[in-house]
C-alpha cells in the first residue's frame, strides 16, 4: 500500500470543465481547469500552447505568448533546468531523457500538493505543462515506470500573486475508509431491496397489475440508488437491471431479464401469468446478491470515478429515454440516481473538503438539480419525459449537465496517484 501523501491544506482544485469518461488517469491540472478525459489515445496530457523545445535552462517566449522553460525528466536529473524561477502563468517543456516512461508532478515542496502533472511521458519525448505560480517553494517529482520516485531540487519563487489550484494526491490508503463506509451503507439497503422485490413478485403472482406497477417502481428505484456498487455486483447487475442492448431478439430475447423485462410486460399488456417466471427470477437474483454482498470487495480506486459516472450515465440513458420500456419513469430514476450520488459524496467529503475548491458550489448544484427534478412531479406522479414542458425539460437537462461537469473534478481528485 502506498504511503499517505502529505495532507496539509492546499489551494484546492476548482471544479470547472469536463469531458467524456476518462480512459485511465484523470489529470490534476493547473489554471483552474479539470480535464475528465485523457488528452490523447496514449493517455498523455497535452496542453494547448507553444510546442516543447526541450532545452533545459533556456527560457523562451512561445507562440502562445508565455514563457517556456525546458526541464529534464530522469532519475538522475529530475527537474534540472529550472534555474530562473518566476511567478505567473508559464509553461514547462518536460523532456524525458531517460530510457523508461515516467509520470511527472510539479508539487509544493512543503505540502506535496500537486499543481500539474504529465503521465506516460515516453523516452525521448517532450510535453508542455502549463501552470500559474505564486510565491512559494516548488519541486518536480519524477516517477519512472518500475522505479522509485525521485524529487528534484527545490525552487523558490520569491514574489507573485495568487497561485494556480493544487491538491494533495489521494492514495488508495486514503480511499479505503470511505469505500468501507459506502459498502456498509449498501449493506443497509439490501433488506429493503429484497423486501420490495418480494412485493413485486407477490403482486404479479396474484395478477394485480396496478399493484405490480407500483411495487415495480419502488423496487427499481431502491436498486438504482446503489449505482456506485454496480461494478462489484458482477453478473448480478445484468440479471437484475439489464437492457436489450446487444440482444439479437430485443425484448423477445430469452436473456432479457430483470426489472426492465418485467417493466416491458407490465406496460405492454402482457399477462401477469407470463411475468411470474421473470418476477420470481428477479426476486431470487436480488436475494442471491444480498447473500454474496457480504463477501464482495469494492475497489477503493473506483469510488471517486463512480461519483461522476452515476449521473453521467443518467444523462446518457435516463434523460434520453433509452432505458424506458414502458413505465415512463426515467425522471424518477434520475432522482434515485441523484440520491445515490449523494451517498457516495457523503463518504468522500472528508477527502474533498481540503482538495475541492468549489465544494459548496457542487453541493448547491446538487440541491438545484434535485429541485428541478422534484418540480416536475405532479400529484405524486412522475411524468414521462415527453410530457415535460419545454422549459422544465431544458432546466433539468441544464442543471444535470452542469452537475456532471462539476462531478468530473471529484473523479479527477480521487484518482489514485503514486507518491513513492
């Protein structure tokens, strides 16, 4: 297990900017922008601006109008070349002069907080890193593949205004307590899920379609609130909440099972007698999930990513109606997904409090999105998406989109980084 990084308070990262789901590392970056995707297929962070010159110790003004300084990356010469420190917005052209790929961090020499990083820097290549520096002490840390981290010389900037954002790295050790707490919360939800699924099976068995529809929604929303645990559910998730995606015969496919199979039947006139088998199979699958969950282990490295992916998937599938098999309950599902996101963030909050600069803004946006969803409900009923007034639909889409962007910063900050 990696050693815990220094956790002295640092200027937190601002929660602005996002992108598609990340492939690999989500970079900690400077100038207040969090990228939620790798900048190239190789996972290398590329900054817009002048190209790298790789000439250590020879500052120049690039085509972007910023001062560029060449800095070496290697085990023996990590950080060499930065000999003329200056404050303000600038670019370090990092050149890997070693024979192995490496990650590079620019960190606060006292607290270890990271101002920017480049990962996957191949031998003989260079990449630019743009940062804003103020008064303080800084050092480059080079982390070669299959070798110990090396910290370069400390460089002091003696003047300047505000620094760019920074955050202390999060290690797997940091994420273990919130992950265990979240697993315990999921355990506490399992009895309710089993009970509600049993009520659905009983209503189907006695042929009460109205009661079955009501029970279906209650049970399905209970399951949807567990979004961060789906990866640990394994094949059970597909059996319980799978869709027709990839099934050659669509809704008639024998492998179409679980909540959505029952939903299709209940809202498309299928006899309750034909739904008894699927309802019984669902109840058994949920019961088996409760039994096996006690031995399941969530990967701590996934928790922060899931805080973003839950609502990212909500935007992609629920707010487009792609998972509607007749019930018109996508808005209700989106609301349950929002509850599930809050459950994750509540466990991560101690880590975010000293790292995420606009945590109050994120929490306010959670409230705004909840209000927008709740305002769409009429007389206790959730309307289908196509019955929302245009203004309501636009507000829900806008608020959810803004929230997903802010949550990309949480995924970025909670991505596990090497510290040794």
